[in-house]
């Protein structure tokens, strides 16, 4: 059955938005987490992340369209295994139901979780597609709310201080770009909740320990055997420890793991 992609509510107060740009085109494969489009609100331009998988069968609202109502269908996704042409052909029948009061009213009620989630569920303990959609929507709304807050509060702070130069900012005595007190308190509460349940979860601690071992191994190998560096060092002066540390610090996770696999017999997967 075709899946209607709706104009998202990127904040609790958003009623309309501008569809600035499509980042996927008709016929493209879509996976959960892919960025579909850029949506403009009155506060910021944000990325719209896919929460379903399939093929983008038809774009209903072209990029550049302004004042698109929240929950209005903007595209149609053919679900996995569904014929794309059939999904696209079925678009007209799906349109009338979108503006009706009943359908949009039911959507927001399904978004927030009915109860607090487990501290750190394993991948097998999720709720399938419904759980994934809830997670994506929760994260998206939280990020949108925090962005709106920092923009609006910072505008007030800058207006109060009326800085005219960089020196005025430096002499302000307090940040001029910051969360509001209410959001700052919420941010601290979120971090206090996540720290023991996620950042210090045994699985994450193990991954962090493995990552530290990878970095330690690379540094020891490079400093003890400079010829193992991924470039010819024969014509160069010996690298200092700080230079090697900076080189490792600039690596992506993928590159660090590939270097470790090149130089050592066993490399952790970090997952």
C-alpha cells in the first residue's frame, strides 16, 4: 500500500512551512534516516528525515512551494515490494482524505510515546517500524524545539546588549547565544537521564574502550615504526609525537579502523 509522506510539524507551533528543496527525486530508493527534503520554517531551514523505506513514487509538492500545511501529503512512497507505477497512479485517490479533519487529527496523537522508553533497549527489543517512526519523530521534534529556542532567546539577548563590535561581545560577561533558562534546564535534565543510561551503558563503555585501544595501537605503531605511516616518510624529518597525535585525531572512524586493520591482525568492529 502506498505511503503518503506528509508535511512534517518541525515544532509544536508550526502550522505551515515552505518546501525549499527536494534532496531525493522520483524513482530514488529511500531508507529510514535518509534526508528527503529541506523544509523552511519561520525560524530555520531544517532537513526532513525519512521514517519509512521504499521508492519515492511521486512528488506531489514541487520544491519552492510556500505555505504548505502541516500533514498535507507532499509525496508518495511505494513500500518495499510494491510496484512504483501502481503507487504513483493511486495518488489521486489518496488526496481527498488528507485535508479531512479526522486524518490529520489522528496523526499527532500517534507521535509521542505513550510511556517512557526503556533505559537503553537492544536492537532486538524495539517495536519494529512503529518504534522506529516514533524515535525519528521524537528526535526530529526535540531538535527543532531546541533550535527554535536558541534562535529566539539569542535574538533577545543580542537585542538587549546591542553589540556593535566583537569587543562588545567579548566584554558581555555572559554568552549572547544560549538556550533560554527553561530549555537549559530541560537540556540538563536530558543529559542527566542519558548519561547513566546511554553514555555509561555497558555496551557503549565497551565500544569506547575498543576505540581507545585502536587509537593507542595506531599511535604506538606510528611512533615506533614511522615507515608504516600511509605515506613515504624516508625524505622527511622524524615526526614529533604531537604531529602524530594530530594526524590520528583528524581521522574518521572508518579510516582509523581501516588503518588498524592494515597494520594489525585483529581489529574491533566498534558496534
